[in-house]
C-alpha cells in the first residue's frame, strides 16, 4: 500500500492506551465508525455496522500499529517463491490498499495455479458481498473436487 494510505490507517484509530484497557471514548467510537465507513463501498445494515465497529474497537492496537509500521512493509517474495497450490484470491474492486491491482502484483505471482476474482465492493467483502463470496468459494471448491484446478 502507499505510504499515504498507511499513514491514514495509522492515524485512523486513536486512544491506544484506552483501547488496550478496554475503555472507549466517544471519539474512539467515532474514529472506528469512520474507519469502517472508509473500508466499505456502501452502507451496511445498522446492526451489522455497529458489530463491525465493536470488532474494530476490540482489536489489539499494538498489533495494528506493528503491522502497519513494519509487517505490511516486509517482502517475503524471495522466501515464498511460487507455490504449486490451487488458490482463489478475492479482491474488492474499490479496495484502495489491497485491491485487484495489488493482488495481481504482490500475491498472484506466488501461486502457479492462482486465480483472482474481483468483487464490486471495497475491503470488507464478507460483510458487503457475503453471498457472492460464498458462491465464489463454493465454485472454487467444486472445481477442486472435479479436478479442474488440480
């Protein structure tokens, strides 16, 4: 992802010490709501949206920060090489950080039998397009069962 996107994501959630203590301010909740909205291409039903915000607030801020500052910058390409595995990679067409272009460049080359499926949404595919995602996975499993992708 770009440094600008990484910086935006680092700045998106505040109050690390409060979050670690399990205490959330109104501004923490507002930041989490903004973060979720920024990673959706359309609105979710209110109960699902609030559960997603709660999930963001329940994360470990130290792990989030460490991933953005170092883990997301690691390049394991030379260690991974090319894996001979049937692989389905699913990416949201409106995902600003990890969309289809990033998957084509960074993930797909590492799977000799990889296939990229694009879904018209943003980053939170299981929330935005659960039926389409399930159908893609089911179809991929059917292909594996039939030997089509072996």
